[in-house]
C-alpha cells in the first residue's frame, strides 16, 4: 500500500465551463461497441479493452471528451489523459508520486483530482487497499467526518484491475461538504490511486468527469502526445 499525503488544494486560475454544464464521453471498445458514460450514473462501469502495448484503449479510439478538455501529462509517474476543462495543473502540490490538478476555489465550483503512483507497492487491486487509502486520505489537514457512501467494487481501467468507490467529507476550514470517487488499482508492479472530488454544485458532472479520466488515462506515457494518432 502507498501512503497518501495530506490534501490541501492550491488556488489555480479560473476554470472553463463545459457546454450546459454537462460532461459527455463515448468510448469505442475495439471496433464493435461503444460505452456511453452518463453524468447521472453513480458508478459508471468502464471496462475499456487494452491495446497490445498495454496502454488503455483511449488512444486511437473514438473518444469525445467534454468541450474544452486538454491533455494532461506528468512524466514523473508516466500518466497522460484528457483532463476536464474545469481543472488546471496544481504544481505546488505535485511530487515524485503525485500529479495534482484543481479548480480555483475550495468554496465555489470546487473540484480536485490527484493521481498517485507508488512504485513497487503490491495489492493495489484489493478492496482492503482501497479502504486503507481512504483511511489515510481522511487524515488530511482539511478533512473531517469522512464517510464511504459506496463501498469499493471491482473496476477495470484499461488493462489494470482495481476497485472504485465513493465518499464524502467536510472541509474543516469552512464546513463545505465534498463528494468524491476513488479508484485504487494495480498497474504492473505499482499501486495507482485516482481521487476526484468536488463541491455540491459540481456533483452533477462528477461521474462524467471521473469517467473521462479513467477511460483516457495512459499509465505508460512518455510524452504529451498520442491522441488521435
């Protein structure tokens, strides 16, 4: 199991709204079927087939991310994906194991995404590891009363097995309730953790935006290119 640091998002520039506030995505698996991801489904099931190289099927597939999405890439943990337009990089909170993105405010239209990778850590695909990571996350400086609202269930991301579940907590400094989704999985010899969370005014797009990230993420990226090639 990896060890998550405490969570305290920085304040980056203002977000770009999606059309009508709705994020949409369609993933074509192979050449035979599409998997629409609804913004209203509480736990989207995205079992994206892996290409021969082991990279997620997002690359070269017919993916339609939310309007204004951009290619996020962090070489220290070799991840690349389509980030929703409401997020920008949060370099103050990056580390050798963590890629952080967030929105400008922790009160209005708040969103944050953290992706962790712990080299050599095993057991990332166990439900008990998901729970352990949530226990660690709940000890963050600005987090109180964390409750798991949807227990971990199996969710494949690309070629990698893991578990997905949901939670909410309150920000200690202002009492705002935050909801989120976490995926913890085993990526080769490493454990990976994806935590996406938002304020109540963004809950309507949480599932779609999280679905976009896990449907397009490449855990073996070496550059910021690769979409539509």
